[in-house]
C-alpha cells in the first residue's frame, strides 16, 4: 500500500493552478520515490532548488534595471530565462532517454 503524504494537495486558495499543480506533482513524486527516512531531506532540496532561482531571477532583474535601464534589463532577463529553459529541457530529455544528446542531433 502506498504511503500517504499529509498536506500534498494544493490549498483551495493557491496562488494559481500551475503553482498548485506543480507543487502537488513534485511532492507526490517525492512521496512515491524517496524512502520515508529521507523525505524531509528531499523536500528541503526540492524547495531550495525551486525557490532559490525563483527569488534570484527577479532580484537580479531589478538590479539590472537600475544599472542598464528597463529595456536592456528586460532583454537580458528574457534571454537568461530562455537559455535556462533550453538547458533544463535538454537535461530533462537526456535524463529521460538515458543517453546523451549529440550536438546537432534532431529528435526522431
């Protein structure tokens, strides 16, 4: 019988459906794959890995806006977010397929 995680369902007044669903999915995945004695550690790592970049990006964008002006800061911020998304997508694809992606290769 699978373990049941208390508090894994999103609260009724969550900040948004994507945020609530993402949290619920992450906690459910942890609960299903991590041994019970390591759940707290895994949850802490998930929170640091998610909230640290989520906080650093807008703070950095604010400092860039002060230093470079809003149009340039917005462009740099967008480029960084796109680059991080591409790197993350590539890493996820590699993790799922189990084999490294060769430069210049195309999906089948």
